[in-house]
C-alpha cells in the first residue's frame, strides 16, 4: 500500500503538465503559472514589459526599472488539497541598467496516509517542492532588445525521497515602440539534478515559448499570441472521450491531425484597459481545451478570465481558469509598491 500511495504522489507531481509532454521530467511545478495575470492571459505570456514584478519569474528579459521596490505575493488552490504560490521582488541599484530580481515558487501536495505492504497503517507523509530564483536583464545599448536570465535553486521532498537541482531561464524581448508591438522568447528550466531521488537522474522540464503582443491604437486592448512547447512538435494527446468502438468491440483512439497538433501550441489572450487602475483579462488555451473538454457537454475547458485593481500603492489580481467540470483553479495576488 505504501508503494501505491507513493505512486499516486509521483503521478500527481507529474500530472500538472498534461499530454505527451507530461510525466517525462522532474520539477514539473516550475511550469505552473506564476501570477493571476499570467493565468488569466493563458499561463504562458512572454511579452509583458511593465511594472508587473511577477513577469520576471517567467521571462527574465522583462525585468526593468519600473519594477523597482515592488513586492508581489500570489496564492492559489490547485486540484484536491494541492496549494501553490509565488513571490517576487525587484530592486534597482542603478537606474541605467542595474535592476535585480528575486523570486520564489512553491507547491504543497498535501498530506498522505502511509501503509506498509500488509495494509498496516504507518506514519503519514507529505510532499512539497520549492524553487528560489535570482534574475537580471540587460538592455543592449541603442537598441530595443532586452536580454535576461534567471538562476534557480530547486528543492523537492516527496515522502522520504528528496532531490536538489538547478536550472536557468533565458529570455529575450524586442519592443517595437513605433507600433506598440512586443516580441518575446523564453527558454525556461534548462537544468539538472544535483542529487536524485533514488539514483536515477531525470531531465528538467525545459520549455521554449515564443510570443507577440500589441496594444491597439484606438482601442484600449492589448492582444497576446503565445506558442508554447516549441521544443517538441508533437504534443497532441488523444482525448479518451473521442475514442470510437467498432461492432466487434475494437476501440480506436482519436487521431490528432497536423492542424490539430499545430493549434495545441497556440494560446490567445487579451487585456482590456491594460494601463488603467482596473483591467480585465481573458484567454483561450487550445491544448487544454482539446484534451480536457467533454464532447457531450459545454464545460468551457481552456478558458481563463481575471482582473486587476490598483488602489494607490496596492494592486489586487484574481484569475479563474477552467479545466474540467470537477476541477478548476483560482489564483489571488497582491502587489505592494514600496516606493
């Protein structure tokens, strides 16, 4: 029974990145969304460049002097009893180029009852993971190109199994000020395990994301298009609810087309009144929608919505992401400007 409980815990740790890209690497919590704003815009936005200090965790190229002395704390409940959160802070040492960023991401998988192979109750156990990061960005002189990097120290504890690792994020941003267009690239979680759980070294959850966003000239909307998981072309997963059965009882799994797999890389998002005290956000994640929706019902899988409200030195953010009829997530955030 103990093995069964541990197997469930390890499956839970790997299940956060669903489809064919899930379950093949450790530290999957690193690819969870970092803030309510990120979640409401689809979870993989790499083109934000403003005072949002949370963005430095996801794309280090976005670190800039507008984040100076901003502290952000985010908390959310995931499926079951799983909770997770992030915190971020930025400090500008030199107004020209010296802005530094610090972040922390954690996840708590909850408590589990332990049993031995004979079904006898043993000690309860828990699982949790945490990552500490430090980041820096540099604006190439006389250009609108920004480059950045995060260095992460990762600690994972699953029952008596522990692992220590490290990873680096690389980011780039090109800001076309004339057309108000941002182009972003993030190569995240390039790393390794320093110590393994049980002697088997596993890969880090590396991901490549490319994005573009633009604020419309006469409408207070900024649209976002992001392409996720570009390090692997085929990320399709056959939805079990789409399997077909023949008269002889043979079951045939869904075959995902080339176009279907292509759209699974796409995330669309929009932010209304992005520079005002109150703004509204929404997005659609094609991969999440195709893999989690139920054919006979409208459960709106793949949609996320949220808002931000700024009051003097405080800013509140909230997001709601739709996964299935039984499992959805809410994320709350508070940002304080100490300037």
